[in-house]
C-alpha cells in the first residue's frame, strides 16, 4: 500500500490521504462539530491499519497530524479550491481494500452529530461513484 504519490506529494492510500478525505467529510457542511471531530480521532487509528500502517510510527500525536491537515482543508475551503481539492483527495484513495473502510468512516462522521447534511450526502455519493460503489 502507499507507493505512488498523490496530491501534494502524499502517498496514495496513506494515512495522510485518508485523513484529508475524513476532514473533507467533517467540513462538508462548513461547520466543525465536536462530535464529528471526535469521530475522526476515533476512526483514524483503525483506518491506519488499512492505509500505510505507520500512523503512530510517523505521528505519535494524533492532534498534531489532524491540525496539519485541518489547516490545509480549511485553506482549500477559504480559497474556493474545494472542487479540485476534493477531486484530488478522493483520487488519492484507490486501494480496493481501503475504500470500503473509508466510505464507512465518512458515513460515521457525517452521522456523528445526528444530522446528515445534504453536502455530506453529496460528498459521500461523489466518493461512491468515483470508487465504483454507486448505488444502482
């Protein structure tokens, strides 16, 4: 897993690539809610097993890792780069073993605040379509 470089030099299917998708889900409705943030932190170690598996080796402090990518996602939101950033982030996940886990995580984050915003629904549908999981 990992290997080929995705956007901004991050390895495809790496924990960095996964985290960007999770944070895009968190910010889909443009509001950072504590329940969704907690869900990201809860899911990240589980997803690291399916990604490059080096989460704690590379980032012993999850908060630092999340803060690094959080700033990048917010910058994309503020700079009206969201469409390209989202397309690049989703394209950086292409491992057929990782994709279902990332989709499940996206759904869990979207429902963590007990609201399923239309923007979250749209992002998940976009990911499903790209990754070949579109509902028929």
